[in-house]
C-alpha cells in the first residue's frame, strides 16, 4: 500500500472527533487526508489537508468528493450508500464496504443478520405500523428503536406498558425484549483485506442515565475469562461473517444469567475504544488504518489499567465552551486530556474525553471519579 510514501489520498466522510483522532494517527503514516462534513466548524477542519463542506446524505456531493480520493472511509454511518456503491464500481476503494454500511444503517437488517448467522441477541420484532406495535408478541416492558438514524440514545423509547404506546415511534422501527443485564460490555475487532482478524480486550461500560451514552469505561474488564473469551469469539464471528475491512465495534449485554447478547454494531472507530490511545500497544485509530491499508494488524494488548471518561457539556449550559477544573485534573499523574475542538457546548454534547492510566486499578478508578467531579464544560 502506497500510503506510507505520502501519495495516497484518503477521504473521510464525517469531520467529528473520530475523524480528528484518525487524522492524528494518519499523520504518522504520511497520508494525505481529505474530509467532508456539513458543519463548517467541524473538529477536523483545521487538521486535515483539505476540508469540504457538504451533505453526507446527498448522492452527487458524496460521489464528487469520492472521485477526488483513492480510498474512502467513514467516521459516521449516516452517509449516502448509493454513491459509495457507484464509487466502488468505478475503482475507488471504500472501507468499510458499502454493503456493510447499508446493513448497519438499518437496525432491522442488523437484527436479521444476527438471527441468520446465529449471533445471540435479544428477542425482537420488526414493526412497520402502529397497529402492528399494538399486536406485538414481545411482552411489556420492551425497547423500541427506530430502524434508521438513531444514535447516542436518540431514536430509542422504552415502552413500559400499553399507556406508553401513544408516544411510540410511528416510523419503521423494531422492538426488542428488555434485557435484565449485569454489565454493558464491548469488543472492538479489526479485519484487513487479507482476512487477518484481531480483537481489543473486552471493556466494561457505564452509561449516563440522562443522556443514554457512554460516560465511563474501564479496560481491561475483570469479568471472568470465559466472558472475555465468548465476547471476543462473537465479535470475530461477526467480522468474519460480514467480511468487513476496517474496524467494527460490537456493543453487548452480559445478562444476569451470564449470557452475552449483542446489542448493536458500529463499523468504525468507537467511543468504547478511546482508551486504547494511551492504554494499549496499538490504538483503535491506528488499527483502523492498518486494516483499510491491508497492513499487518497491530498488537492489541493492554499496557495498563485504563479508564476513559467522556467529557460532556453540562446541563443548563449552551454557548461558547469553558473548561472548568482542567488544571485540577492535570495535576494528577496518568491523566490524559483529549479535547475535540468544538467551540460551542450544549447539554450532554461530547466535548472531549479523558483517559486515566494506572498500574493500580483502584487508584485509576479513584482518579476517574475525581475527573468526573472536577472537570465541567460550561458556557
């Protein structure tokens, strides 16, 4: 792959924090990075070689951008797949492949893929009308998810009983049995064109109950070896069944009976892998580049205990971002701050993350709680 000689033009659809961290790694490989995003103030705008403002869902815009690069990748799934398929036909390398993105864009297709490939997941039903929802065979309470465009808790609705149906989604959706889970876990797996597959060690996650997004993550998990082994086997099976090229984040539940059920997939670097920058031999961003360039995949082993804390905009604050308490947390050893270059904050917006690395797991957790208590993004 000619990337390492500086003449490969890599296009990234999406200019958010994932693209920003991908560029920071791509610089080490002499890769020319071009980014497109609808937001003229997107986090990638100052780091890439060329920044284009444009709609990711418009066929012509995505197609024209794709014709200016040698290879395309994504940092968000909400992109025009028809354009990607045409570009692929015309010789542009698109990783992950358009067919994979198309499947993962639709949570209903995702669930059907799990069923067809015997991937363990919660019981579900595809819903196309309000009447079908009322006649569902899934018992209350259950979770309703929009088939398309849901993310970070958006497009998810808990239906506790029949009285909740009046506020249920009317757009195409799926419903799934509510999982009584012990832990939310995740495995990030990478696969290159040559078929090499490697997993990062399983992580445990804690979610912000208000925003319904990851707030706190610890790696490696201390759950039993059998759980790690099973989670990694499931992630590898999914990657190999899809024949994906690139990174795949597999979010899972560990239920009260010790069973692992797959929740959702993300075909790109993911919030559950940010700690790999300081905590692992190779980061998820480098691994994604290695995979799409068909290079040998890197060593994924953990170097230490690593905890990732999402830095979210404070409730009640909207406007120019002010990072309160940053000097307090930087006074602690093993604390690494990553800010995403977002000028404006709003409640629960992802403004950055902090990774805490320590040989002593309890001390790492203690420092992570200190970061959560002292670092606030206000306006």
